């Protein structure tokens, strides 16, 4: 598909070109019509004047020319006509049979055969326009008549021909062409001025609308347009204002509901935290003292209580992210040592393979607690959905600390990968919660979501993919990050 050239993409340019084209078409059409009418009028007037004078001259000499004129009679007739119109620049020829007479010189443009046939049979004047050596000329043929005894007008057989240059008329026509050209130029200039004025009037509200939409896109929902007039652009401005007002009201309501939901989750989580801690302590004590079926039941209660406690902690953590209250406590630490401590405190060596740089080789300013959460969640997720050992790799790459956790499981379904870091996302695959588990084996459905939030808080990136032998989660953290935020 062809594209509009760049100079014509702007509304101002298109309005300008449209006005100029319309003005040019109008000027040229009007000029052509005026030129045709004026040219016809000038030539017709000149032609009528010449024919009338020529007819008067012929009628004046006709009574003196015999019905069978000789060469001297024809010469006398043409001389009389030239003498009567000596200042007109005429050339006259008289023809009767094979005899010819010329004045003032024998030079005369030969009429066309059609004109010769017409002038012999008609009693009226016959004319035609010819061009001789680039000069326009008018040829007139007029039969000479006489009155018979009964009063009837008959042809005498003598035909008088006139040749006259039309240079003056041509000059008038050229002057008209020059005048039309100047008028067209003036019309085009006027069209440009009018186009600029019209474009300015049209583009002013359009620019205001563009600026308002950009402000709205930047989050300023209180922006409004000034409405003037009652045309289509004014209607558009009113519609924009109504849309902006409704959007502002809707967004405000959504924000209010979202804030209320965050407060509700935080309040509920906070209220559940204390009784769950007490329940966990009680079930831990009872687990150690009660055996048999009652002991098995208590262990189930204990596991459920622990999962519920993890869920409450995760909900409180995610609420802090939603409220924008999460902050980093950065410290310059050895990343390899932090990962090693996280793994050693939770899992046995045969469950996790560590491929880490030498001590002190890879350091960065990060939040140690949040890095511990990221590592624990990813390793715990890999162990829950794959076979040990899980491989943990840490290296520096292009100014980034790259942490990769690879499991030996079936991998993640392709349709699940785009949603794997969403909260509570579930998929009917062998990875029961699409990998969205918490650290240390919790299955709250918020583990990977909290991991992603912690990574983004550090200014890094996290993504999941499938490789031969299982799923791999990759975390990229900048090594030269500045301190941000305060103490949480």
C-alpha cells in the first residue's frame, strides 16, 4: 500500500493544497470561459465591422460595373474600394470568370475551394480565417448583384474578395491572456492566505485536543477543553470533556475500591497473624507429644496451619507491594555467599547443586532479606515440581548478576509461561499451580509473584523458559544499582 508523502501528512499542508487546487481549478476554468467569450466577441466585432464596410464599398461601386465587365472595369472597381478604405490595410481582388484584378498589389491569399464554391452560389458574404506566415488574416468573399427589370436581384457573376490582417485583434487576445494569468496568480495567493487562515482556525482546537489527550495519557484525568462555538469541533470538545469527566469518575472509584481491597487484605492478614502464630506454636508442641491416629490428625492440622501462616505472610507482603510501601535495605554483600547460606539453611547438599563464583568475586548492593526470599522461592519451586538435584548457577554477565535455577521436571506448558508470575494462577498441568509456590515448600500461589516483585524492586528482570531437562528461571540484577528508598 502506498503511503502519503511526508510533506502532505499534516492537516495544515493538506488544507493548503486543497484550497490551492480548488482555487487553481476555479481560476483556470473561469479564465478559460472568459477568454473564449472575450476572444469570440473581439473577433466577431472586428469581423462584422470589416464585412459591413466591405459590403458598403462593394454596393457603392456595383452600379458602375457593367454586367459583362472587362479587365479595366474590374481594376477600376478594386481601385475604388481601396481608395475608399486606403487606411485600412486591405487587399482586394475582383474575379469574373477567368479575369482577375488586384489592388493595391497582386499579392493575395488564395481562398479555399469550399469558400470559392460557396461564394458563387450564395448572395451573402462568406468569410474564413487563415494564418499566413504566423499572422492571422480574414478573407471575405462577396458576390456583386444587380437589379433586373422586374425588380429582382440577380448575381452579376462578379465576386469581390477582401484580405485584411487581424494583428490588432491578436494583440487584444494576448492582452486578455496576460490579464487572466495575473488574475489567476492573484487568486492563488488569495487562496493560500485563506487556506492558512482556515487551517489555523481548524487546527487550533485540534492541537488543543491533542495536547489534552497527551496530558490524559500521562495521568492527568482532570484536563478539560475550552468549548467555543457550535460547530463539529465544538461538539468534539464537549464529547471529550464528557468522556474525560466520566473516565475521571470511574478511575477514582476504581482507585477507591482498590485501596479499600488492599486495606481489607492487610487488615485481615494482620488480624490472622497473631492467632495463627499461637495455633502454630500449640500444634508444634502437640506434634511432639501425641502419637497414633490423634498424632496424625494433629500433623495434618499443623501442616494446614503452617500453610495458612505462610499465606498470611505472603498476603501482607504483596499488600505492601500494592500500596507502594515496600522499600529496599541495600547492603554491599557477596552474592555467592548469600545464595550459599540460603540453600544450606533449608535443603540438604544432595538436593541442590551450586555453581557459584569464588568468595568475594561477585559483590553487589542488594537487600539481603529480599535476595534470600528470591533464592528460596525459586529453589523451593524447582524442588516441588522437579526431581532433585536442582542446579543453581550464579555469574556476572554484561554488568548484571545472573541467577539461574534449573529443575529436572517436565517443564512448564507453553500456554502457562506468560502467566507464571501472576498471583494465584492455576493450570491443569503436572505443575499443579504453574510454579506459583512459595519458599520452603509453601503453595500459597503467591511465591513467584512475590519473587517477581522483589526482583523488579531491585531494578532487575525475571523470566521463565523451558530447556532440555526441565524449566529454568533466570533472575538478572544490576551490579551498579544506586541506593533507593529507605528502611522498610
